[in-house]
C-alpha cells in the first residue's frame, strides 16, 4: 500500500507504518520494536569484515549502499554495532528515494563520488541488484553467496530454516574463528550449544521443582557449573567432589553387604581381583588360596563358596576410617533442604549411592538417564533422553563416552577423603589424560560459544533440545575420518583404562577377524572405531544400532533356553 501511494522509487519506514489503522502511540511502539529487533539480531559477516578492514588499511575509499527502508540512524547503529567504521558515506534507497534495483541509485552514487564507474568495485549478495545492474553501469562487481556455510555439522537446510535462532548464529559467528584449530571449531559448534542448552534446562528444572541447593558433581560438571554461575549466579550452588570410587566403600559399608558393590560398577560380572581393586583392598591381606581370577556377580557373590571372602572384605572395610559421610555433611548434602544433583548421567549410580548414605531423596538432573532395574525408585530427569528400560538406552552408549571425554577436566578423579584439622578434603588420582591440549582446545571453543551467545543478547530459552544436540549428534554418530582419528587414542577410565576408539587397518582385520571383534568390543566410541576401519561408511551409528539389536536377540534366545 505504501509503495502504491509513494511517488519515489523507495518508501520510508514511517510511510509503511502510516498504512496501519492503529493509534499513533501503538504504531510508534511497533516501529521501535522492529528497530530494536534489527539491532539485536544483525551481526557482522566476519570474513567480509576482514576484507572491509583490509580495504581501509590500504587507503581505499569505502562507501556502503543498500535498498533498505529502515531509517539512516538505525543502519548507522547496526553498522557501528558490527564494527563497520571508517566508511566515507552511506547511500540508502529510503533516504535518497532511488533504488539499486532500477540502477538509479548507482547513477546517483557515481555522480556523487565524482569518480568514473570503471574505478568502482561493488560487492554484494544479490545476483541482480549487486551484480548485474551495476555491471550495466560500467561498475566492476564481486558477487558473494549469502548462503555461505561455515559450519562443520550443519547443512544449508539447517542453517537457513525459518524461525531458528541458534543455527544461523553458529554459521555467522564461526566466520570469526576461521583461523582457529579444527578442535576449537568443533567445540564451538557441537559441544557449546549442548552445554548451554543443558544448563538452561537445569535452571528451569530447579525453579520448577522448588530446589533450595544445587550440587554439580565432579569431574564432568566443572564446565557446566561455570556456565551456570555466569547465567544465574553462585548462590546455593556448589561443586561436589564425589565419584563412584570415592563413595563405593562407604556405600558397601552402609548396605553391610558385599553384593552392594555391583550397584556402583558398570558391568555385571567382575573377577575377585577387580572387586578388590575397586574397594582399594590389597590382595596380600587376604587368604593366599583365594583365586583372584574367579568370576563374581551379584548372584554368586553371596553363595557359600564366597562366604569367607565376604566376611573378610566387610571386616576390612569396617576397620578402615572413612571420611565420606563427614565430607557430605560438611558440604551440606545432608541438610534439611530440597537438593538437586547435576551430573552427566546414564544410570544415576552416584545418586543411588548418595541417597543411601545421607538417607534422603535427591533430584537428579542429567544429560541422559536410564535407571537400573535393581535400583529403588528415584527422582531423575534427563535433558536428552530418559528411559525406564535400560535396553532403550543402548544406542546412545557410544555418545555417552565421547561426551565424558569432552568434559574431562585436567584434574584426576576423586579417590577418597582425608581429615585435616576440622575439615575434610577430597583426594585425587593423577589425570589419565597426559596431554590435555586437544580437549583443552575443544573446551575453549565450547566456552567461547557460550560467551558469544550470552553477549549477543539472544534468547537462550528459545534453544530447543533437538537444536542444542544436533551438531553433537553429528559429531558422535557420524564422525568424519579426521574426527575419528583425532579422538581414537584419547584415554578413558571405566574401571580399567581404555583408549576411546583405537583400531587397526581394514586389511589387518581382513586377515585377523578375531582381532576385529576384540577391538570393537574394547572401543568405547564405536562409531569412531567403525569410521576408521570403514571410511566410506557415512553413518556408522546405524551399524552400532544393528549390533545392539543382534546382541539383544542373542540374550533373548539364551534366556529362553
């Protein structure tokens, strides 16, 4: 309507709003809202910004042109916000009344600059208005595709979908870091959004459930607590240094039953030696006739054959001074308040141990969660997934291992507690990761994303779970060969020390198939293992899912027999 009534080629911002049959005050408020929204969301194209700065540094005269109805002062503020300074003049169609689309704005520009057209280079992202039309006027042009993709995991369909805030932000800001390492950029795009989305979800759950005090559990949550404190402050927020290893002995003592050790471990069957190591018991303190390689399980550990072993182990545990419960009391975990614990999740093992030790329920908030069948009912919520059936989570297991590695701190796991004076302090093992540089770059990228997104002023609450996890899913389930090789030999602690996805060549496995099954079983990040052995497989996660289904069918057939 405004265009029909306007005698000039371009209309103004005011002329558009004059067509709305609203009170002048409401029209004014709407205009301000649109201007504020433009200011909030517009950001620099960082690669072109570098070219812009280089032009100025070389003494070029730079002018800016746009077919745009927004007022001159708003465009100036947008340019200023995005760091565009030092240009000679701004030519706006709404101000001059002429458009690039007709070519008349370029005639005006050439006359106003007093320079011949052949000395002007016009850079823009419209094939007609910025490329074809100025060429007809004798101006040299450089066309730039507005749909330039800088992301590693998101495609154009993801980035340019309507109504999404996160993906365009990632694509735009990754321009700025094109000189950084691949690890930094992977962390920025894949880990950063996941951590930010998870942290905001945690806060929503805390408010919704009326939580008084929040404990982020070591080691995996040290980045998450840093993000949480940036967003929501440090009041009633603590970093609790606990681990399965540090709580295990106290838990078994509290249960007064050696079979309880299997509540604290990931596998169903262990040797006697494994159980002794888990409880920090030296085998020389036991009867020399005990076969350390004998298999133990929850079912057979209480049978007559192991009765003496149970008695000896419980006596040893009860004779040792343990400061676990004193540490929990000191940190306020046992206080008469509603308490939430935040951890990476999967089986809520630590929550089960803590609730047993302090004799009160907790709220567990996790990236993903599936409660073991033998645990009593607990209040648990998963951000990414939450399953009642353990078998439902099996396709996600490889993802959990790669995420745990990405969240490693440079400190070792908590092994126990010591009392000094009137205070209890946690003890730590040495970090299993000798070279922290790779993970450090990844985490630096993730935290840079968080800082950038917070600084942008965009709404964090608008980030949906499926958006926050999309790039990480690509990384975990569909890694490139370079990504798989980069993380293959990173160590992972799971009762014993493993490499994440160590592998041999395809040709080695072709002639040694037994080695293939052995190494595949040992690999914690199975998608990364498959990608190295079969580089042409685009989605190794499908093979992992197929393997899990075959395993479940075998278990079902065995149980029926």
